[in-house]
């Protein structure tokens, strides 16, 4: 009753995925381009396939987790015919466009495709903090929901195979912007001799509190109406200008606050200074000519 699963790619993430399937009691076949990465998994109960074709033929569900899209193409193109009747769950980071193309190519091979996105680091796989998004045919997601759920909280987010990649990219955009903001702050406070470690202690609760305001931001964005009687774009722009000035005075870079100020300025120049600061969303959504 436990669906056999194959995991192709035993990098840091692939090994964590395979270990979760083994722990969940699924017959798990693994394969990696460079041999020698399966030892621990085999000790836990996984089967190491002799070659890629044998790995594919071992299971109806094939989880592919290699470095990037080019690696996937190089890997799967020569073995297309062995994929017939199977489903590929793509847990390699993909663009929405490549997901759609790969899904169409697999359909020609009589194979199914589920786009996937792992929002976790390898150590988190199989814990409640791990989130995964899937897109593509809902019936395929339902068929393999049980093994996929072993990796973390799994959600089907749409029939378009590229949608899960959009979710992944959107969440990562927010993550990188948050880290850049923290690093700017660390550079600034560092000019006063304060360590980044001490700073992190104050930044974590502050950022967590600020994060609870994201739904308010979302309300403005979804309404497309930025009318507000509290803190306006002009008000927030002066806060950004202050950050830029202090950064200059302390001799550090102004790229991070400077970029945000520019996004605000574009809206102010267009006459929207009295609106909510969330209006800078429009500067991002509609790039300049
Ligand atoms: P690693 O660098 O640890 O492993 C890369 C894997 O890809 C190795 O198994 C490598 O095989 C294989 N590979 C690379 N090129 C080829 C190729 N041309 N043909 C066949 N196999 C190839 O990466 P991760 O495991 O960390 O990441 C894998 C995917 O998971 C990536 O797309 C990544 O974006 C995604 N991901 C990773 C996260 C993380 O925190 N690590 C988080 C979320 C997503 P070999 O051993 O032979 O070199």
C-alpha cells in the first residue's frame, strides 16, 4: 500500500527527500550522477539503482531534485521513453516557463508532471515548518498526496504546472529583501561598534512584529485603492530620506534604502504622495519604460 518512490539527485536536498520517504515506509529507489552519495540512505533501507533507467522503472512517482533546469534537461532527454506512465514531481527549482515546457515534453512521453517548490532547507524536510507547493493536474497531486505529505505541509496551488514556481519565487523575493534590510541595519549599527549578533537579538522581534502587518499591505494591494488617513507615502519617504542621510553620515552604502526611496519617489512624482506607502507596489508592478 506504500507507493514506491524514486528520488533522482542526491544533493543536500535530494538526500533529505529520500530519507523522508524511507522513514515513511515507502519503497525508495535512489540514483545520483556521481556514485557514492547513497550509502547512508541504503543503510536506512533505500535501494540504489544501477543506472538512471533502472531508477525510473522502479517507481510510478519520480522525484527529481538536481541543481537546475539545464541539469534536468541533460538528465531526462535521453531516457524519455522510460518515463511513460509515470509521474515526475519536479522539486528542482524551475521557472514557470520551463515548468510548462517540461510538462508538455513529458506529456509527449506519456508521462505526468507535477511542478513542485520546496520552501525549506534540507534539515527541515519532514518537519511541520516545511512547506511545499505543487501545481499541475490535481488528480496527480491527489494520487501521490500521501508520500508527498511526508516532506512537509503540501498544497496544490493550481492546474498550471508553472504556478508552484511562482509561489517559490515570490516567497524568496521577500526573503532576500528582508536579509538585505537586516544587513543594511547591521552595517549601520556596526559603525557604533555594535555586533551584528547583538543587533539580531533586537531585529528578530521587531521584524516579526512588522511581519504581522503584511495582511494590511495586502488589503491595499488587492483593493488597488491606496487612500489612507494615516502614515502617507510622503511621511514614509521622509523616514527613508532620514535613513539615507544617517547612512551617508556614518559612511556606509545607501543602495538598500535608496532603492526603496526611488520606488516611493516614482509614485510621489506621479502625484500620489498622500496615499499609503503601499503604493510603491505600483512602481514594482509597472516597471519604467
Ligand atoms: P546540491 O548542490 O547539494 O546538489 C546538486 C545535485 O544536482 C547533485 O546531486 C548533483 O549531482 C546534481 N546535478 C547537477 N548537475 C547535474 C547534471 N547535469 N546531471 C545530473 N545531476 C546533476 O543542491 P541541493 O540538493 O541543495 O538543491 C537541489 C535543488 O533543490 C535545486 O534546484 C535547489 O534550488 C532546490 N532547493 C534547495 C534548497 C536547499 O536549501 N538546499 C531549498 C529549496 C530548493 P552530482 O553529485 O553528480 O554533482
